[in-house]
DNA sequence: AACCAGGTTGACG
DNA sequence: CGTCAACATGGT
C-alpha cells in the first residue's frame, strides 16, 4: 500500500471524525491513522496529515467529491454557533463532512442498522460485500435480488435479511427508482423509499441524507431523541440549515458525551 | 440472566 | 392517531 497521491484539504476538515461518526460502515483505521476501506466498489487507503490528504488512488477528483470538500461547511458551522448546543457540537466535531455515498449502499446499510449496534452493522456489511460483492465491492441490487432469505443467512443479519431482499427486488425491478427519488421533494422521496419493507422514517431519512446527499434530511434515532429531549424541549429550531449536517454533529457529540459517562 | 443496539412492523385500543 | 411486543444476533 502506497499513499502516493495528495489532495489539499480545507481548514477544519477531519478525516477521522468524518469516517468514524457513524455515517458509513466500511472504513477501518489502523494504528498509524491510515484508513482503509471502500467507497462503493472503489477500494483505497487514506491518511490525513494536517491540511493534506494522502491517498492510494490517483483519482483525486473522486475523493474530493466523496469527502464533500467543496461544500460550505465553515459558513454553516458559523451559523450553527447561534445555538448553544450546536456550538459545542461544532467545537467537538465540526470537521465532519457528509460523505457522498452511493444511494443503494446507504439504503441497504441503514436497513441493516435497524435495532442494531455499529460493530455488528459493520460485520454484516463486510460479509455482504465479501460473499456477494465483486472484489469485495458493494453488491448491486440486481445481484442481491437473485438471492433468497435462506442464502442470505450467511450474513447473520437476523430479521433484516428479508428486508435486504425486499429492497433488492424492488430496486432491481424498478418499482423503487433510486434515480427518480433523487429528484423528488423530501416528503415524497421518503414515501417512495418506504415502499420497501424495513424502511421506516428513520432509515428513509438516513438513506436520503447519506446516500442522496439531501442535507435537509433529519434522521431521528435513539441518540437524537436523547438530544431533542435534553437540549431542545421546545423543539428543534427552524432556522438551522442544513439540518442534516447539524444532526450529524449532534449525533456524534451526544455519543461522545455518553461515553464520557457524564454531562 | 436480562438488557441493549443509528427501528420497523402489525396488532390492538 | 398512539402504544407495545416481537423481531435475530451478538455483546455486556
């Protein structure tokens, strides 16, 4: 593995927080701070040194987009500062960027996330790619649509196996058209995704935020419920935008606070 | 041994 | 409309 290529990074960006904040499940960090993993079916090694990204893949343009380096996070982060809790979250992890993951991969990943924990989600996805993907890439809907609940048993995904299969069948058949969903207003996009068994409001919002880069999508999971109950009893402020980015900061922040045992 | 994990479903009031 | 157990699996 050689990190022969480089990409200049905007101030404040954090590769570690971006890849470890729970929005993706296929990156692993070794003891030297080198991340190895996949974006879709593209494998790479990444490492951040100050304001530079070192990478093993010559297609730096792809990674510039994947890591969302061209968006206006510094401006957004400043605006978030008007809220006390968000200001603390930005201070803690304002270097996170919302990855431009593939819609299908994000959809399946968050179907798997339901009532599950992150280490096990990672394991199931690893097996999914290892058993059914080409070169360990993420398997297509068409590929998975040819499987059965029984043959998906190797994933040890539990009750989610039939959800994965249902998603594969509906996407492969075109009943759920991911390309079409990308252009729909948020509520209609959510409704379209929820035709799939195992896709409720939270999973749909995750797919839209992480897979379709819809930065106004706002997934509310157990952690975000905690945040909303504790810091926003009057409701989450309407002026916050993009809400999905704020959500990601708050999610990572509250998990950190919880791991500190106090707060 | 219970309880929990980036929820969703179907049943029941 | 709201509540609630069940759902597979693996880790405390």
